[in-house]
């Protein structure tokens, strides 16, 4: 019998291709004789970048953290966000050359929710007077102009920011420089950094 990409229903002579899989990595799909949900080991990273705990699957990590939905773990790994106050990473994405140090987000609780009185809180903004809103708007505008005029500032549109190729350990002063030297489109590199993935077999991160 052959495999076809269909809506999951069985047809005569066909078997649904990877029916129900939640793995997006190409190397998992090409494993011969493997079909359906595939386990991916998960690592828990400490603030200094070291691995403090290993899980055989997302389900095991979900049970340890006491979460109701395992998709929050997959989403946090994909978006490089904290999940229940912990940084998680797929084991097959880990590299000995990588720098995985992190620090808790200021103004947020361990579960990621906003602390009481946080400026981004909707309750805080609703109680703010119009005079205070105008004052904050002017202060923000002045700060933006001051940072844009500072030659040593990395803030603003078009400012070159250095990146590091984790795979080779080479530092580049900008995505444009890495693109020209490696002959890889700049949008490929920036997309790989955002999704914490690879492009052309190379992994990058911002410095």
C-alpha cells in the first residue's frame, strides 16, 4: 500500500500519510517506517544556560509542570518564551556551542502573567488620567528621538545588530554581512533567528 496526503480518511489501497502528527521537522517525517505522533525530548534550561532536567517527551514535561495543555509547551519553545517560569528547548535543537542564558521578565509573575500595577496592564491604563497619558506619550517620544540620535544606540529602524552563527561560532556585524558571506538570503537568516531554527544547516542568534 502507498501513503497519500489526504484528509485522514482511509481509502482503498491507501494509508493516510503521518495521520495526526504534530512534528514539523523534516527529518522526523523522513524516518522510514515511522508514522503518527513522534516523541521529542525536551530540556529544561537554567538561567545560566545549563541543562537542569531532561524529559523524554512533551507529555512528560507537561506532567512535571502540572499544565493542562501540552500545546503551551510547544508554543513556548517555538516562540522562545518562558513556560510556567521555565525555559524549555527541544533536545535535537540544542548545540554545545549555543548560549542559552536567560533572565526572568521584569514585571511578570513566574507563570508569565503581568504583576499588579504593571504599566502594560489594561486595568492600569483604564485608571490613568488623560493628562498622565499625554505626559507619558511626550516622554516616550523624546526618549525615542534621543536614542535615534545616539550613534552608539542599537535602537531604531535599519540599525545593524551583530549576530552569531551557533553552528560555526563565527560572529557577524549584521545580518546583511552574514548574508553576503554565506550566500544566504537575509530574510532566511532573520526568519531562522525568530523561530529558533536553522537555515541551510546553520543556526543563528542575536548578540
